[in-house]
């Protein structure tokens, strides 16, 4: 939980989100138990107003550069302004099932 808490703290401190959800999805992937390698992030903040998705993602990547250079293998990013979040009825998309590594290989 150390990496997840670090991600939550960095995003909360820098983006002042109205909604922040950090979900460790590592257990859905071919990694050892209790890993912190795959995360789904939902960030709703006024800081994203007027920015394209690419710029929003770049901002998150910059904040989490240290984690992405080390233990974090993958991020599913869902970045919204408060208005976009309201239009989505405060719901983010589900993550797809992992088919990589042994998860996608039959009989293993």
C-alpha cells in the first residue's frame, strides 16, 4: 500500500481533485501477490479545464515520474473536469481483462 498511498498523496497535493480514486489492479495481472504495479486512476479536477487528454495525462505522468521509473508498470488514466465527470454521472469505465503473460495463455 505504500506506492498507492504515495500516488494518492502526490495527486491530491498537486491537483486538488474534487474526486480521486486510485485502484490497485495488480491482482488482475500476472504479477506476484501483493504487488503494486498496475493502477487505475480517476482524477476529477478544475486543473484539467481547457486541457486536452494528452496534456492531462502528461501532467499525471510528470507527477508520478519516480513511480513510473520504478515499481509501477501500468496506469489506466481517466481524467475529467468536474463538468465532464457530471456528464458521465460520476462513473469511470471498467478496466479490460488482462490477457498478457500467463493470464492469456490457455492451460497455464
